[in-house]
C-alpha cells in the first residue's frame, strides 16, 4: 500500500515541476519531453524484460 503512495508522489511531483517550468519559465517543450522519455523508458523496460525471459 505504501508503494502506491510513493508512485503517486513521483507522478505528482513530476507534474508540479513540469507545470512550474511551463508557467514560470515558459518552457513549452516540457510536456512533449516527458511523454517522449516515458515511451522511451517503457520501450527499454519491455526490451529488458523480453531479454530476461529469453524471447526474441
């Protein structure tokens, strides 16, 4: 149960920082960068999990 709160905190903190960068610093590329890095990380995680199972 505590792990759920930790993951939610990660997402909330990341969103607040991204929103700060958008509003205060005027960085309009922050949300596309987050989306691209999320998909790149999930692709890497999927490839690692396939490699650990021996499926190619």
